[in-house]
C-alpha cells in the first residue's frame, strides 16, 4: 500500500486488486500511533476494549461514552489508517432511528471514518439508513460477541446459510465491508467469493480479503486465555515483566536514577 489515507474506496480497490487488508484493534493514542506507522490499513476501536482494557468477561458493559473516549484517542493518532469505531451494546440493536442517532454522534464526536455494528439480515434497514445518512458501515457477522449469551458462548458459528444471508444482506444494504468472526474457513471463503465488498476475518481462515486480530493478542500481552485463531507474533508480556523487574531492582539498589538522569 502507498502512503495515502485509507478510505472505503481504497479498501474496495484492494479487494479488486487482490491486495490483502490488515486491520488491528487500537484503544489508545500510543498503540494507534505505532500501528499506523507500521502500515496497518484499518484501526478498529473495538468494544473488545471492555475485556482488554477494562477487565470485563464480555463486551456488554462497555458504554457509548467509553467508545467515544477511546475513539477520539485513536483518531488523534491515525495519519494513514482508516479508523472504525464499534457501536457498543445495545446501541446498534435499538432500531433504525436510535442507531442512526448514536452512529452519527460517534462519527461527529470521534472523527472516525466508519462504524461497525453487529448483525446482518436483521440490520438491513438500519445499515441502509446509516449509509443514506453518509455513515460508512462494517457489518459484523458470524460470532457476534454482543449476543454471546443468546449464542450460548464464544463458539464457532457453523450455519453457513445464515452467515451468507447476513453477509449478502449487509452488502445489498450498502455496507462497505463485512467482518466475519469464528466462521469455518470454507464458509468464509465461499462468502468472500460471493461478495463484491471486502471481507475481513477473525478466526475465519486465510481466504478472506483481510484479517483482524486484537492487538494485545498478537503482541503476547493478553491476560488469560488466548483464542485458537490467534498467532502471537511477540511476547511483550515477558518483556514488560523483565523491564519492570529491572526497574524495581535499580530503584531499590540505588542505581537509578544516576547523575545523567538527574538535574545538577
Ligand atoms: O471488538 C472487537 O475488537 C472486534 C474484533 C474482535 C473484530 O469486534
């Protein structure tokens, strides 16, 4: 990818040209700056921040105010990447008028380019209204974490017909991208072939038009269980533990701060 800013049409062109899209979660200015510099195409201010940043078991407790706060931190950092903000539970599920009001507020107050909402076929009318109002939408299908209790847990979604119907409905309602979570690779590949808009997968195999992970997972910073579909590209948790132990020792044995680190 060149240096120009990533827009919805850039992502569409990437699909047409067979260029794979990279998306990662970002919740704060520092990480967002690093990911943007490293050339990630899309920064997702995911409501996974409820688990990663806040320590909840699900994404359900995350508030609209919190999403807007984190969205603003990330938007300030992004120079090239597109920033997408999740609509938190239940704001994406409250019908056309309410969802439109909230999505417009998220865009206005964060400065993000697009929003993501969970659901496909049942969200068709809402997606259509958002797009008509100038709000680019990513539809999140397959495992929808905000419906974890209704789905009976975080498990692979195997109803290919339903997932395809959701993805196709999202596309025909005007969504510019479909995110598929925990979907068998062959189903995701089939849907990716059927859609003109790009698909981004998480636990959806290698044949999507792009991939997304929770940044803390890929960097080895996760506290607790790491899902099967994650590859850890670093062990930053260990680097943090070791650096902090060295800091503790240096403070306790009086070798930090030294003369160079002090004002005379
Ligand atoms: O909330 C989030 O971070 C997400 C990703 C896991 C895709 O939806």
